C-alpha cells in the first residue's frame, strides 16, 4: 500500500466531494457513501439506495441535499443521483485503466460515521463473474482487487489516486480476507453515467434488500 502521507494526499484531494448517502427502506435506514462528478451528479452503489424513494446526500460539514435518482443499475451495482447544484468540486474520472500498484485511498463513511481515508493499492484487475444485487442473475463486471480495508458504509465511495482522480467505485469487501476490497472500474461506471446525463425525471430504485 502507499505511504501514509501519499494516502493522506489522496484523501484531501477528494474529501470535500465525498458524501454520506442515507435513505429509508425495508423499515430501516440504509447508509453508504458517494462522490460528486460532472454535472452535479453523485455516484453511489445501487445496493445503497435499493428501495429508497428519497435518498439524502450529506456532507461532512453537516449540509444535506435531496438527490433525484437518474440512473439505477442493479446488475453493475451503480446508481447516480442528480443534485440541483454542485455543493463541492466535481471529481475527475480516470481515463486509463489502473495498473497493479496504483495507489491512493478509499474514501467514505464507514459504519455511517465520520469521513475517513484508508490506504489502498491495486493488486490486480479482474473480469469477475458474480450476481446482481438481488442475487437473481449472473453478471460479469470489470473490477479492481484492492489491498485495503472496506467495511459497511464504504460502499459507493471512491478509490482515488494521489491527485484526487477517481479510479474505481468501491462496492464490496472480501469475505475471507479483511485486507482485501473491490472496486468497479470506470468502464463499468461510464455507461451508467451516460444514461444519467440529461435526464430530469427520476427512475425507480427497485425493491429493498433485506
């Protein structure tokens, strides 16, 4: 993993643009993370807002915004919210694939608590076969295996490099190794963002996860 100073630099480049995502579904509160990109859009995981009708976007300073869901992809596990205005600097998405050893930080709100940045580095890129968020259909996704620690609440947050460029969307932790996490690549995110651009009306968020 990177040195602590390198990870700190990555964290500071993205902290103002990373938000807590909160919403009610299945009679409980669901929490995750998300980050601001072009056009006032906030990216998160689909499983974070599944079944949520009015997701709220919260900043680390205590500000709160209501997000309109403009894309929801249960196969890729990506959702996009639109805000009426951009409350922070929009993060830049990587245009090239990350190589093994690419380093930075996983930024998010673990357990719904305070914003943190955890050291992270790419171990390898994978074409992974798994299930959609409802475990109904088999899907194949391009992902990064990261040397980092991911806990509930980190879902939907960015994996950022030292200059604050988003290289991946955190979505899962290893079930057998607490030092391994997984992030979706920009190749998975871009088609969902393309669908979200220019959409003014909201889309459904499916059924909640129990």
